[in-house]
C-alpha cells in the first residue's frame, strides 16, 4: 500500500522544540511521505473544541497535499482529537474512515462528557473502529459504538528486535552483577504505577539485599521518586536509566528477572509484549487488556493501587522457576505480520493484494 502520514504537532511542542518536524533521514521509506502540520488549539477550558481545531489545522496546511495523493482510506490513531479530525477529513474526501483506539483515550479521555459525545458521533459514522484489546472493544460498546463496527486487533512485536539473548551478548552492553533485577519501562507518571512499584520495592528490599530496581523512562514522577529513595536510603538499590533507546531495551528486558508494570489503566502495553518476547516474566495489574495477554505461565496479575499485594506478587515471581522458552513461545502469537493481515482485511484489501501477488 502507498501510505502518507500526517503527524499534527501542537503549537506548544513546536515552540519548545523547533526540530520536532525534522523528517526521517534517507533512505527511510517514509522520506517525503510525512507532514507535520502545526496543531493550533486553545488550551485548558476548551477541550471540547480540540477535534475541530485539529481538523482545521490539518485542512489549512495539508489540503492540497492530501488531494494530490488521492487516498482511498483514512485511518486515525487515537480516539480524540484525531478520531474527530480524521473522520471529518474522510467525509470531505468521500472515503471510508477508520479509527484505532489504544487505551487511555477510551479509559480516561472518553469520561469527559463533551469528548464522549464526539467519540460516539464519529463511532456511528466510521467504517470500523480498531481496538487493541477485547476489553477496549467492550468499553466502546458500553459508550454507544455499534458492536458490528468494532474490530479487535492486537499490536505486534518486532521479533527481530526483541528476542532472548545469550548472557555474553548482554554483558557486552550491560556490566554483569550478582544482583537480581526488577525492571519498569514507561513514562514516569502516576497512572503508570511507578511510585506504587517503588513503595512495594521498599517493603521487599530488607528481605532481599541482592535485589535492585531499574526504571527506564522519564516523567513528572521522577523528582518525588528520587526523594522517596533518599528517605528510604535506597539510592544504591534503585537506578533511574532515563530515556533508553528502543533498540537497546532488548538488553534490559533480557537481563531483568521480572518486568513490572503496575498501571492504573491500560490497553495492551507493548512493553509487556516486548518483555515476553525476550522470555522475561511479568508482574502487572489486572486492568484493561493485560489479562488477555499475560498467562499463568508468563506472569502474575495484581489489583491496581494495592502496594502490599504488588509486593507479595513480586516476591512470588522471584521465587518461581519460570520457563523463559515457554514465555517466548507465548509471545510469538503477537506479530506485526498478523496485525498487518488483519488490518488489510478490515480495509478490504487483503483479497485483492493476494490476487496481485
């Protein structure tokens, strides 16, 4: 398929980082196929107007580019404001509209009444809504999206990037230690449960002197978390790695004994899929689509916000004899190849493409 991407960049981000619209460097396949229009909106009390603002921003800056391309399908990624803007563009072009929802756009943002009304509106107009989990699909039905329009398509994993590594390859990137490691990967924000994990680790640490906690990511919770580490005198046991390059996460997943994601809400987090592809067991919250991807052989689940229960599950995971090969095999079912086939089928392109091939 010939693809063009529109990546609206908010005026706030644009002013903070003037290089944010730098296009991919050659020989990237998307070179000259991506536009980064300014996304103008009025912040704070005007959230209900964001969809219309994004549509107007895209139309003003990309209209000629879109019409010259003559698209046959329009897919918006995120329920709001992208779903509103994309559906309006598709209607003007007279082509089918599709929206993909990921998690917090339905779990959190759709709880705003003015936003929910707009999601329901485009939900009745689009050809299909793609949800990354069955749980999200049920929530879409609950707010009023017709059931026949909802398609569940799980995200995939790049199995050439995330896979089990022998110890010698890991040691070339990460110095070997005798410690056992719990790894968190994600934004350091309250909803991700990063502070809950720290509190649970503080309870565990006196009983496991060899245990260390690693955070890969940045965010607003970093200062209070560092302060809490100092209070608990665990500065040497908790490591903040900052932003880790995606291709380097494979080493951290492989060296970790457990990957923990105690989020308050989720769709299907790629972090867990990637960790399982490396054969690493999971401890995560029983929210969103997580129970759909974590089996008894690949991880343990815990209620969100319960730090004592999280501590107990982490301890249970540390004592269990996990089979990393079994975990890796479980993760093989989540692939981008399968995802692509399902998406093409939704677009009605799969049969025609198979005939051409």
